């Protein structure tokens, strides 16, 4: 994947700029955060992606609330990454957002695709 590294670098710079200009909970910042986390996940760098997915989830929860569809989608996506790594955090996510014990099918891209960049 030759384009992954330049895309990650571009999105890292974009995230830094958006956080500085717009704040960490602005929808465009959250979309950039999601995009960068997704690129990291796809590149096998899950441990680096998880903190970004966490930040995106908290930003969505702050902006939209815990019961909003986009927030629940984000929680589901994070749960899929957390389950094999941290059973306690997975339990907390399921409890907070009412996600099933068996897990849920992630709806990757649900938030980022809804925004006009």
C-alpha cells in the first residue's frame, strides 16, 4: 500500500491543524481523527489507532450524546478493536452504550462518510 504513508502523514498534519483551529470536538476534526485512525488500523497499527478511535468516540458523545446513531457506530467500531485486548474496557463500552455482549458488526465509515470535508 504505497499511498498509505502519504495519506497518514497528510491526515496527521490535518488533524493537528484542525485541533488547533477548530478544537478537538469539532465535526471536521472528528472526521479527520476517524480517517487517520482507520488508516492506522488498516496498516496493522491498531495500538496507535485505538487512542484516536477513543478520542473520536468521546468527541461524538460530547457533541451528539451517547444514544446518537453516529456515537453508537463509533462505540461499536472501538469495541471490535478493544474486545481482544481489554475485557474490562470492552465491558464498560458495552454497558455505557448498550452494545450486545456478543459484539456487533462494525459499521465502519458511518461518521466520516456523513460529513462534507
